[in-house]
C-alpha cells in the first residue's frame, strides 16, 4: 500500500508544473498584466465596441502584406511598431477573441525582432471572464522609433522548405485532417508536404475556454505526433495563421528553432512543381 502511494506521488511530481517556456503565455489573472503593453489583434469594429483598458488596436493586414511581398524590413517595422507604442523595454502581450489572430500577431512581432512578445491565454474571453476593466475609448500610444532587427530565422519560404525536405526535415501541418489527407483541397493540389506530421491547431486548446492545454497534456500530444522539439521545425497551414498557433505551442514547450512557412498551402498547393503526398495530386 505504501509502495503504491509513493509511486503515485512520484508520478504526480514528475509531471511538469509549468510549460518549459512559460513566460510566453500570460494569464488574465496575472497581477502584472497592467504593467505590460497590450495589443488587441481583433478586428477594428470589435475593438470599437469594447476592449481591454489600455489596449492598443493592432491592424495585422499591412504586416501580413509586407511579409508576403518581402518588404517587411527594419524600416517597415520601425515605423509600424512605433505608431502602436511597441518599445524594446516593455513586454508586449497580444489578445484576441481568436487565438489564430493572437498567435499570428505574436509571430509577426517575433519576426520583427521584438524579443519579449507574449499571448494572453484565452484571449478576450478570459479577459472578460476575469471581469477586468474595459473601455470603448480608443487608446493612442506611440513609442520612440526603434531600430528593430527582423529575425529571418522565424520565416520559411518555399526554397527553404524544399531544402529542408532534402535534408530529411519534418514539417508540421496545422490544418484539418481532411485538408491534410487531401479529401478537402483549398488549392489546385490536395494533400500535404511529404513526410509532414499532422497536428491540427485546435488540438492544442481547451475547446471550452480557448486556453492552451495544461503542460503535461500538451507535451504528450506533441510526443504522440512524434515531433522532436530538439530539431528544427517548420509549421504551415493554408495562410500562416493556424501555423502560427502551432509554432507558438511548440515554442511554449521549449522548441528553439521554429519557422512559420507563412505562404503555406496557398502557395505550395498551387505550385505545379512542389512535391505532395495525398490522394489528390
């Protein structure tokens, strides 16, 4: 009886109490939340109806357009981030009512060179559930322009993916099972990048609260999909948003070399020369 009890205690204590990179995720109940620079990644219309006190609205469309056009250079980020109050000295916390928007904004900030960017766990739902202060007044915040250094290691392009495939790398597909198998095609070709592991973005979340799974559950999920966090990872989806959620989840678990193939299947699946696995070629 005593041996069984001791074994149970050991197994409980062996479970991780927190995420390996826990600072990436901020809880709505964190007393330090008011000390951070809040960015609201929801659509402007929702921001106008009500938003977190002190939160600045962030329009992601120009950022995405610049990245896809290969124009998101240091000068671009210097101007864009200054006008929404982002500075190198204050942690940035992104919130949205869709974790895809929050993760996309987080990834773009990291790509821009912002070293301390985080995500509010559960987003707007968690914020309002915690009965934290809201306002309808637009928040204007500007920061002194900073010379950001964009991190190219955050982004994968088609050439990089092809090179990594030749080297034996495994991509992580964040789309639905039907998209992964090719049963549903949102491009000229259906299927997935050869050898890709399938980890749909919603699997990382509690469906009732939109918060990330507890550390032990998230670690088990990634291990079950045979994703090696010690190796470089490339995430992709249809257009970069779902891939950003998975990239965030992998980094939350301690992965240090994660790239988002931002053009994703929208590019890969419409290129006649890219290799594909799946029933629809």
